C-alpha cells in the first residue's frame, strides 16, 4: 500500500489539525474531487465515449459549447447538489446561478467553476482542466442571490483545479499553501504527491498568445519586446515562450517551474477588460499562485482585491513568478 495519503485522508487531516477546514467544506471538496475523477474518465474515453466535438450550442459568453463542456458541467452539478454543503453554484457554462433545489438540504457554501477550461484543446488531445473556487454564503438574508457571489477573491475559502493531462492531477489550496494530488487509476483515488509548492521569484519563461501582439497595450508590448531582445536587450538574458491555450496547463507549468502568464486587455474587444473570467478562472488561479509565493494582478491592482459586480465578469490577468509580475505591473504605472 502507498505511504502517501489519499486526498480524502489529507482533507480529514486538514479538518483535524487546528480545524483548518470545517467538516462541511471537507465534504464539499471530496465531492468536487469525485466529480473531477468522473470528468477525467470521460475525457480519457475520447472518441470511444462519444464525448468529442461540438454540442451545437453556445454558452452565455457566445462561445460554442463542446460536448465535454456540457458533460463536465452536469457532472459537477449532479455530484454537488444533494450533498447538503452547498447553497448555490455558478459556472462558465450557465447564464445564471444554480440554487440547490429545496428538496435537498441547504449548505453554507457557494461553488464556482469552469467545468472544462481550455475547450479548444479537447479535440486535439491536449491538456484541459476543471477550475473551482469556494466562497462562504454571506449571512443575514434568506435565499441566494447573484450578489452573494460578488465577493473579493481574497474571501475564497478553497480554490483549485484538476488538470487532465498525461496525468490527472488535482491542485488545491485552503489558504495554507498549495498541495497536489495525482489520480492513481489502479487505486481509484487521488494521492498526495507534493505539498507546499513554491514558485521561483524569477523566471526566463513567459506565456502569452503572441498572435494578439498588434492589439496589445504599450506596457505588455514593452515587456514582451524586452523578453524577445534576449541577452543583448535590457533584461540581459534569453527568454523562452510557451502557450498551451489551456490556462490550467499554463498555470500548472508555472507552479511546477515558474514563469509568467498573461492574458491582458487588448484592442480586439476594447470594452471588455480581457478574455478570462474573474470568479471561476482568475480568482482561484490567483489565490493558488499567491499561496505558492507568486503574484497576480490585472496590471493595476491585485486580482484578489477586485470587487466583482457581475457573475461572468472578465479581467485582465498577469500572474506567476513574483518579480516578473511586479515588473509588468510597474510598467502599467509608467515606471
Ligand atoms: P475557455 O474557458 O472557453 O476554454 O477559454 C479560456 C481559455 C484559457 O484556458 C486559455 O488561457 C485561453 O482561453 C486561450 O485563449 P486563446 O485561444 O485566445 O489563446
Ligand atoms: Mg475557461
């Protein structure tokens, strides 16, 4: 038998040691883990499971939904709605919030998720993932409203993602560092593989969709130009570039070996702050990155300090190795 603790056992320990997580939150996270396992099996089946391709519908953001987007969304809803730890859920794939039906016991948490991030990679067998964030429902009023979700990322009580790649790996923070669990398919459970993950403060690797270069704002262009100038430029070192087009995969690489990830505002859609969504993409990833010693801003302020005003609010994202993020942020204030 493996000496490494399972995800379940890890959560039980978190509950026991100093009461780091309450029992309801532990149960909720276990359910999320089980749902991710089911999504992983569906992803793995690929063509064999009739899960590939488009579902012929669009989500609220006007993006074409893939079959797996919808399957993953349903798995997360079904797994969580009856458990008694949730009041409501919000998802990239649903226009409004999903309030737990009153035939089930009501819980005190709110769960937000992007059920299958990096959808454009599904059909080409490249890593994708599920991103999730948990908030406590504010007290003092009956029912659940959109506004209950409009809490700063700093209020999150748990956040994480599950990457479906060569390995299926769940990465979690409950505010006490970042832990990583890999799915052992023979054992059927997630197993702890790393704790206290730390991101190096400096890096020589950046991630951005370079095809948007002509649409960028000056500070981003300056930063990338300086990276591209290499040893002879102002940075005095050569940079490497990676762009997987799955935020989970890009963030996972940064947690493992450092780097900077940017999906900034650009002129293609000048009225939107960026492509990525604050509540279920930027906030959970920013908290994980900060918990690992990195930084996350929108160029002007810490992402976790932004007060949301909409469920599907978008945000410009710059996150990763601290010194690089600080540099890009300083360029935005003209320094
Ligand atoms: P999705 O949630 O619809 O999959 O979109 C989010 C994804 C991110 O995972 C990734 O960083 C980005 O979109 C890639 O965008 P682009 O195709 O513009 O490079
Ligand atoms: Mg996404």
